[in-house]
C-alpha cells in the first residue's frame, strides 16, 4: 500500500494550489480526484460546429468559453491577483459597455436601460478559467495526481489515515497518509465515511453548508459575430420571464463571440424536460431580447451543475445558498490535527469564489507547516531531555 505524508482529496483550484505549495517545500503528497481531469467546478470548452465557412482552432484558448466559474476581481482579491501574475495569466474586463435589457414578464415588452458597470471591474481569464487549472497542474508531478479516483472511506488507525475508494472500472484502491486536506465542498466531505466518525455537530455543519454553484445551470451560445454590440447593447440582460434569469457577454477579443446565461428555473423543474428543450427555450429567449440574429448560434453548451454528483448533494437543491463559512478543522476527538478543509467554501474572506479556493488552500498549508514545525521542535526538546 502506498504511503505519503499528505493526501489531498479534490482536484479543483484549491487542491491544485495546495499541491503546488507542497511541491515547493518538498512534502510527499498524492492528489485524488474523482473526475478524469482536474478542474472541479471550472470547465472551459471549445466551440464545436459543422459550418465549413467558420473554423475554430482547438489550440487557440481565446476560443474557449466557461461553463463554470467565470469572474475574478483582482482589485480586492489580491492573493489571486498575485497568483495570476505569477503564472503569467492574461485577464480581460467583462464587457459592460452599452445598454442592458430588462424582461419583466413574458407579456410585457423588453425594456432598455443604461448599462450597469461593476466597480471594481469584473475580470475574466483569456482562454477561460481552465488556464488557471492548466498552469497550476504544469507545476505538479504527474505521478502524484490520481485522476478517476473517488475516495469513499477514511480510517484513522495507528497514527496514520487509510484512504479507500474506487478507481477506473470500479476497481478498489487504498493508501495511507499522515494528514488529509479536503479540497472538496463541505457537503461532499460530510458524505465520506469516517472511522471513527467525525464529531456529530461538525458533520451536520458540513452537511448543511451550501455548495457555491451547486444548484445552478449555465447556457452558452456562440455566434459568428457580436451583433448585439452593433445595437449598442452590452449583452447583459435580466429576466423574470426566463428561462435564463441573468445574461452576460462571454466574448473574447479576436476569439469567440458569445452570450451566456444562468438558468432561473430550479433544478427539479429543469429535470422534468430534456436538455434539447432547455436549449431551445434559451434560444427563444435570446431572440426575444436581442432579435432574430440570436436564433441560430454556431454552437451552444449547457451545463447543469446540480446533476453533477461530484459537485452537488441533494441538500444543495433545497438549501438557502449563501456564504456561511463552516469550521475547517476538527477541534476534538481522533481527527483533531489530521484533517483540514481547504475548498472555497472554507475561505473566511471569499467563500465560494475562486479567490476563496486560493485563500483556503494557502491557509491550510500554512497551518500544516506550523504544526510540522511545532512537532519537530517538541521532538528536539524531548531528545535533549532524554537521559544520556
């Protein structure tokens, strides 16, 4: 059975960043991710279409669109801003120039209003959020990244923790570690089988912590050109008629022309129809808002995060979404000192955001280093105090 000093459960930004920090200080680790690739709630895809007159270069990151996390705010998310700079990642402002549209009800005409400008500005990564995932992953030893490995059990025995779960083709796996970083949402962490059990109050707190984005679905439409800008429209819209409640421009200069929207229909209602029908409803809404040119996108995407069992739990569909930060460490019992949450939901400043994933990971690693230093100092003292 493989033995490591640290095991990281989850391969999103928090897990990857924690792994990169451990690489820097020479700590032996394994990162386990249930998906077949890193990214977590970050998903950036290239357009796919069948029009021979419109070609997309799959190597051009400017042509990717985000189906998950989208924005950063470098002006006040300073740790994330520093990381983006360190990784040489280009960012662009969210397009907000021009008027926005408002659809108050299906039977009322669409109204036009001066656009809303974010302050500080919302920014996007050129090539999508996945660029951040790829840059972090490039820093890591591939042998330490175990994709398609879903952890199901953690057993604390004899000063080490055994992790068990299932890998590709439903094969079982196990390894031991001295410390565990939980780089997955608290609600998912609470669903793991801990032996001995976590303190009941902490387990309940994690289980009922809302997972940011978990109840959401996102639609993206790619077009040959950003025709809405010819009408002095920003691409931004709000709607009480739906199916999308909030719409934004997703274009990249010299890359794609795109609009995206967050679905306003609850997950349980979305699941009563097909994805094809939901896409058709979204196209019809874009026509109501932006005109006939919106009827025929080159390509379109739909991602329902609520149906992703590595993101959402049943509790996420009924919970009040918010930023209540649960405890990140176990303060009593067998697991004290061996377990720490580092996913975005555990960030004290930016819970749920990409910046929160960076903050929580950094805080987790700093706490780990501090504990290791204390343990080393104690061993040195004890050695000196032993009778010669």
